[in-house]
C-alpha cells in the first residue's frame, strides 16, 4: 500500500470509525458467539498473495464485529470505563506515523520531553505536591506506564532495591537473597491482583493490613503489623494503598461458563474503600507511619485518580504528600485511549536505580541533573511509543474545564441511577456512591441476584458484571461510555426492573 | 469533538500522516535541539478552555517535529528497524475505535480469538514446530507481548514457578525463598539488558555461559557450568539464548553528551552471534543439554526472527524444537507497528500458572481445554489492546510473498553497503553480514572512528550509532526504513567516504 492508497483507505477508515462510534448504540453490546467461533471463519494460514482492502474491511463486519464486546456502547456498564475520545485517536494516528521508539532522550527528544511536561501538566491538574513534578530542576517526575500493574511492580522493585542497598551499606556481607528472604510488602487489600502479582514476581512476602469494622485502614493496624514483623526479624519495606473500585479491588478468580456466555465473579476481600467506592481518607493516618518507618508508600488510584482534577473530589487524595510514588490511569476515565497509566515518583533516582545491579552506574549518569531523561530506566520494557501526544491532544482539545465537566457528568449519572434504585423498595444500594459506580442488588438471597444477572446478560441489551461485597452477590452498574446519557441510564434501569419483575413473578409461581 | 469534526480532522490527519511519510526524506533525520528545548515552548499548565485543532496541528510542526528523530527516514541507519506500514496504521485506527480491553475471553472474544489465530498464522510462516501452536486442541500457543524484555521476564518467571513447584512437591517443607536463593539462570550473553533485568527482577542469579574462541556457544561449556553449579548446591533452571544484533546484544551503559548531540556506546560482551550478526547455529547443540537437565530454554530472536519467514534463512532457527518458549518482534522488521512482540510456549499452563500462588487455581480453570484463553494470565499487565488486528491487516495486505520480498530487499541492501565498504581499502568490515546490519570501521585506532562518527552525526544527513566489538569502536549501518532504496544507501556511503576523507586529511595536517 502506497501513500496514495493510504490517503484513500485512511479516509474510508476515518468514516468507518465515525460510523462505528455513531452507530454503536444499535449494536448488541455483548456478543452472541461461542468460544472458538472465529477460527473456522479464517483460513489456517496467511495468504501467499495479498488480499484486497475491500476483503478485509468486509471481514471486519463479518468476522470481527460479531465477536466484539462493545466497551464504548452507552449500554455497557461492566468492569470499569476505558477511555475513548476523538482527540486521542487523532493523536494515536500521529504517534503511529512518527513511529519513534523513545527509550532514550536521543532516540527522540520530543517523545521524552513532551512526556515529562505532560506529566507535569497532569500533576498540576491533580494538585499533586510539587515534589512529584519534574519542573526544571526537580528530583521527582512522571512517566507513562502501560498499566497500573506495571506501575505497582516498578514501585515495588524500586523499593526493594533501595532497602537492599541501604542494608548492604551498613552490612556489606549481606547477600541479596538474605535480604529478600526477610522483606515484607503490605497492601491494604491482599486480594488485589496487581499487588499480589508484584509481590510474587518480586519474590517478597505480601501481607494484608487488616481493616477495622468499617473497612477503614487505621494507623494502629499498620503500626502493629510492622512491630510484629520487625520483632520476628523481618524487614517491612513497601506498602501499597489502593483506591478501591470493585473489580479493581478484586481478583478475577473464577468464571462460570454458562450455556450462552461467560461472566466473572469478583472476590472482594473486605478492605478499605470497597464498600464505599473510592471513598478513602486514611492516607493521612497511615502516611506518617510509613514515613517514620522508612517504608515506601505507593498509592494507586487507577480509576478514581481522574476525578481528582475536580476540586470537590481532591480531598480524597489528601495525604498523597506522604507517598513515594503515585499512580492512576488516564486511560480509564480521562479520555486518553489505552494505554496511558500515569505514575509519579518523588525521587527519580529511586526508579532509575532499580534496574541496575551496579550502583556505580548512577554516579556516571547525568540523570540526576534532570537535564536528560532516559525513560527506559523508569519502566520494564526497553521500547516505548510516543504516548504523550494523546495527553497533549486531549488536554488541549477538552481544556481542564471540559475534562472536569466530563467527570462530573459521569458522577451525576451514577447518582441518577442510585436515585432510581432507591425508589424501588425491592432493591437495595450496597455501597455509598461516590464516583461513577453503583453497587446494587435485589433484596434477598444471592441466588436471586445471580438469576437476575443471568437474565440481564442473556437479554444482551445492557452489559453488567457482578462482584461480591461482604458475602453478598452484588450487581455493579459502572458509568463507562463517553456517550452515555441520562436516557440510557433510565432505559437500562427500566430494563432491569422489567427483568426483576419477571424473575420475582416466576419465583412466586 | 463530535463525530462530524472527527471525520474532517481525521481526514486531515490522514493527509498529514501521508505527507509526513512521503516527505520524510527532506527532513533532517536527527534533530538539532538541546536537552530541555521543549519546556519553554509549552505553557506550564494545561489550558482551562479548549484550544483549537488548528493550534495543535500548527504546534506539531513548530514544537514536536523539530525534536523528532525520524526513525522512518531512509537516512536513518541507527539502532534497529522499527516497523511502520500503512496497513498497520489502518488497523491501529480500528483498534482505537473498538477500544476494548481484552484481558479475558469474555471482555472481547474477537480480541482474544483473532490473536490466537494470528499467532498460529505467524508460527506457520516461521515453520515453528506444531507444539508451539494453539490449533484446535494444542497445549501450546502464542501471545502478543509488549516487548521482548517482557517476554523474557514472563518466561523466566514461568520457569521459576515451575521449578519451585516441582521441588516443593518432592520436598514439601521447602520455602520459596529457600528455592530462589539457589536458582541460577544462564544467558548466552551476560550483558544483554533484558536478561540481566529479568534476573534482577526475578531475584535469581544470572550467569553467562562462556563462548569459545569463535564466539560460539558450545554444549560442553553449558554442561560444565551446570555440573559445577549443581555440585555447589545450586539449581539451574533457565537458559536464555539470544540471537544477537549489536545493540540488542548490548547494554546501553553510558552515553556521552557532546556539544551538539548525544550518542551511545554499546558494550558488547563477547558471545555468540555478535561478531557474525544473527548467525547462530548452536541451538542444536545446547538444546538437548537443556532438555536433559530440565532447564527451561528460552530463545529470543527479537530482530532476526522476522527473517525466518524466508526459507533461505529458516535454518538459523534449527533447534527451536528444543525450546520451551520462543520470541521475536514483528514490530521490528515485519511491518507491524510497535508494539507487537510475538511469544510462543509449548505448554500454555506453564505461563498461566506463573502468576498464581495457588496451584489449585489451575485445576479449576478451563484453560487447559484450549477452549477459552484469558490472556491476562499470559502477561504482566491486566489490560491489553486489540493488537492482532495489525497482524491481520499486514499479513493479508502484503501476503507472505510480499513480506518475504521486504525482508530480502533489506538483506540485499545491507550486502550492497557491505560491497561498497569492501571496495574502499581504508575501511574494514568487522562482522559477517547475514541479515540487515553492517558493522564497519576505518582501519586504525578507535579515536579515528569516534571522530568519524561525530562528523557523521554532526552533519545530520544520516544517523548512525556505534557499538564495541572486541574492544574495537565500530560503526553500525542498520537497514531500517521501509522506504530505503539502493540510492539512499549509495548516497549515505558517499557521504561517509567524504567525511572520512576530510578526517584523514585533517589527521595528516
């Protein structure tokens, strides 16, 4: 395909994309296909000679679309939002064309420098403490990671390296293995898959800090755990605090394959922020404990973080000043298409030192000066795309007020759904509605709610996934799509009520 | 921005992309900017109210482009190729529009299933042993990772989990820490950053297997290392074999910031495949040793792998049948835009079990059946894009013959450059030219070649990076761009010769 054909096909694709997104409401949100549906529709080997573009675009409708779960349908209320906006898509086109690999400053200076500045922009939108910003001479700074899981892992590895070096300085004979055997990481929720994974990969123990009766994390519980473990000869070094969003607070442990579809059960281990979605004000309590004990504090607000650009939600982040690293995902709720996970650290040398065995390296590096950033030392992979273009396009084409309006609209829609649920005495709200998620259920046994969910997802008009809250099987209604409006929410609710009435009617028979 | 404006702006962007790539030859391949150039050109905070699209697109030319290293310029011969093609860009537009997160089968069945089938297509193009393919009932299969580094890390973690479980089965009292302390991973090249990092992250010892005088890896050297380590009470469990491509065979250890630009020194530790780029036929020797000793064999052909779709290069992969996992990057040399790193395993349960503490999990999973694939268990992050669309578009719009022709053209161009260098008695070729890389230098001291490189990169007409081979400072001429032609190679050579003449003239004065 030459440039001329790309001009033609590219414009056709722009129209296809616009048609798809404008018409997405009319598509069935969850597909009808069975596992293994696709293979018989596609030849077993690649063609020897080229197919035509018409062949492919026809096959997109025939083969791909019937198997797509339409995450951007206004009837998609499952999992969590994943960002999609036209400005981000335009930026991605440019990113693909430039196609540079920004592993070092020299490999494409604009790629590195725009990222640093965009992370400062975003940090200022969130009113992050100045220490997290790169600025002109700061020791901190931001980096785009692929996912919150990667950010957690990178933070844990940086903390592991830092504590190991510190101990080896005072006890030169100490081996890395001897240190690692004693390291303990803590999480506010043991079941969170990203922290569990990071601990597993990093080869360190991971312990949950028990929450109190109200599922809040208390400084006393953390202090107690630290004292107990230190007395047992262990070395506390890392504490991950997660803003919970049921699904994110959960491990996708098992699924049930029913006749027509698959859905997930999310196991929530009782912990802060799960009952009251995203409400979380314990950083101010546990932060000083971490600080005093020299424990690295990592704060992960993967979903909730976007809301903190609104002054009325910013208080939820109070205490972040005690953190060593902070992360959230603009690719969830800030209109920047996946992937764009924003991570900040107070000391960039903690990250850049994490992947090097030889501490001498750091002394030779110019990185301390803040003059040159080589992002390959901030992340797991070597290569990286020019992802900051997406942030630049989105922030400029929406403006801060536009982004705030977007967040507020979603929050307002979730409250609208909450209001509707509360009008119906057969239903109950299971968790305080703070941001864009409503956890609700039919009063009564779990089996009734399982049956309701099965009816909902079998009908295919809307898509939901469940979670468990305190042994209750709960339906999650997440405001996801960029184009979801009050009308969709009300239609969804009428649909759910109708299915509930059928179900309760059938129960009586 | 609504759909109508996206239709208009999207089409403008298609033209911008086509204009950029058609006119890229006229742009200076390496930028003139100094570190820190960008920040003063951009406001310190995001705008409160939206900017216009015209503002942004103007700023792309004013602010971004002056700082871009143009990886797709036909005068870019640095680092390694990174793929770029129009079909991949079209697929990426579609990927952005669908915008699904394919962490599980149900989260978007088409996203998962197309990936499985495309990895089979690609595996068949490479004539991979059937055991690596998913097929309808295979135990193996492929997955798209973000980078070769991630693939290496995932393989190492899978191997670590596998050996730990095996040992814990026979010695139930054994702790994970006790096992990890004794684990040893081996690499054919100790300095390779991705293996070094994987070992560091995984908390295991990493040792280099010494190569013989011809930089070839012998089974005897591996067997000797294994015997010695086992006798010392250690547990060999993982061996990473890397197809070397200087840069990939190297750690970007240090850089020098000169007045006008930054370049890298690549430290190559003598090992197989470095002198004779990508030539490597030792898998047949070391494979059986790994097999006999129960050591996981991971083969990484990040750059070279693409060439194996040509029958005349396929013999370089002989012995892959002994590997447990194999990886290469279509995003380097197979026209699939970054990121797309292709990884196969013979037993998918080895991967899916690697990130789970609880082996019982596997028993509950349907994954063994091959019916349902949940790719989140195959990788480090949770989220993932619909990257297989790029493979599908590229493979179909080029056809296998088109892809083979593309590889062959690059190999032919590198031989053409080699031929030109060999005509000039002032120069020497430093390594056998097998695929798309020529390592060459001026005869004489390293300082002369450093000076030559500085002249080349200061002139900004072409872009090269150096490497070290056997203590020699060597210039790397990598065939990179999709649009590079014989004329560009010849112009580059005349340019280099001219600068060499100036340099040698100045030396005489």
